[in-house]
């Protein structure tokens, strides 16, 4: 059961938050590399009863760089490795489009946020969306959820720009989860 003070769901960007961000896309399972502490952070969220949704732009599909089946295989790999480490990713929402397609799901538009909120049947108030890029923060703000910037991936460069009002900033996903949940009882000073 989730504490009344904790959000029922945490939304996460994928590249740059969970795994190393690549300029040439994650094109195979071999190119998926977890960021330090990300799996442990997912395990802490699961232990707290918080569900996790991953929202990711994957224009590599429309560009013909990565087939849809490979993107799905990468997501299944991500989910199974998170599970093996004690975490859980409850749902993955991805946009396969490029800007020219005019969809509403490509971040910075809020379509993926809206889909996730509908899937989890929760109100946006208090739900954090953790990202490393301005488009993540813009999607969070326009989707009515709380923008959170991490300094991994593109995060350090993104921090130098204008951030939506109320954006929280953390070093990485583990630092965000630590701030959200506080120190675990076994970590408390005696």
C-alpha cells in the first residue's frame, strides 16, 4: 500500500534516466546499458508500492533505424532486468513518430503523459515525471504532472536552460528516489 504522502505512480523518461543516452539510439540489447543506481532505485519504488511508467520518444522507428520489434525487445529486456533486481516497470509508453508526423504523443507534447495517467487511472496532481531533457519537462508541465530533472544524460546541459516552474533537480534517479522516499529505516542514524 502506498503512503498517502507518496504518489501512486512515478513516470520516467528512458534514455538518460534509466540507461545511457546514445546519440545513435539503442539499436540492440547489447547497446542497452543501465545507469548506475537505476535498478536499485526501481527496487526502492517497488518496495514502497509505487508503480512505474516509462515514457519514451523512439523516432528511430519512423526513421527506419530500429524496427518496432527491436524496440519492444529492448523494453522487455529492460523490464526483465528491472524485475531481476527487485524492481518493476509496470508499463511502457513510446512514441515511434518524428516531429513531422504531427502526433500528440511525441514529447514535448503531453500525449504520453495523458496515456500513462489514463492507464494508471490516477489524477496528475503530485505525480512526478523524471526526465533529462527539456522536452520531458515540457511534456510534464503541459500534462499537469510534476517536472523533475536529473543531471544524467542531457540533464546537466538542460539545467542551464529555462525550466518549467516548480521543476525539482536531482543528480540521478537514485537521488530522486532517495528524496521522494527519504532514508530507509535501516539507513537512519542511531
